[in-house]
C-alpha cells in the first residue's frame, strides 16, 4: 500500500540517501565525478535537514520510497525523487497527484519544474502526466566543465478562459 504524508524531521538522512540514489541514477549520462557526488550528498543532507517541512513523503509497504518538495511553497516542484528500487510501482504518480492537489488548493493555476534534458525517464514521466516542455536552455556547468541542457516542464492545472471569440461564444 502506498501512503503519502508529511516528512518528519528525524527522517532527514533517509530522505537525503533516497534523493542521492535517485539523483545518481538521473545523472549517469552527465558523467558525475567523485567530488560532484560528494557535493550532491552534502546538498541533499543540508536540504532535507533544513527544509523537511516542505517535503511530502511516499511510503510503500511501510518503507520510505520517495519524496517531493516545494522549497518555496509556490507552484514549483523543487525536488522529486523516487528510490530506484521502488520505481515503476505507481509511487511517483500518487506522489505527483498529491503535490498537484496541494498546489491547486493554494490557488495556483499552473505547476512547473525543471530537470536536465538528458534525464529522459523523468521527462517522459512528467509528459505522461500532462506536462509539456515549456523551455529549453543550455548553460555552462563549471563543476562538470561543460554545457548542460535543462528543460522546464509545465502543466496547466486550471482551464484558462481566453476571452476570445470562437466556437464557445
């Protein structure tokens, strides 16, 4: 059974470890160095310790299987990580639906997130759930010493009336 709930402060390191495992899987194509991996581990640990109130947790069979965060409590998903051992079981879909519901309850009409363009499984997952690519950018990543493509994904949560004349007038 999948349960979605708020994170608890004492789970910070478990959440950081899940985030790091999922991040490592998502960044394989980028050629991550040991130094960059260590920096990511520190960043996940710091984030989950300082921002646990912004995190929603997905449990599968009583085990923490993934988490998502809205760091600024706005319409942006800042983090979305499912442990590789728990992927493709519907956990991400239920977690995403929960986050979308929260954003909609706060009267935001759209939801947005970003990832690196080579993270094809994530892009496919979000597109499957109604997200579209809103932008593509390329920027130099000093830690990787190369350009990295990023994509911004967006989903309209509320139908927007255009106010234009047409079939519906």
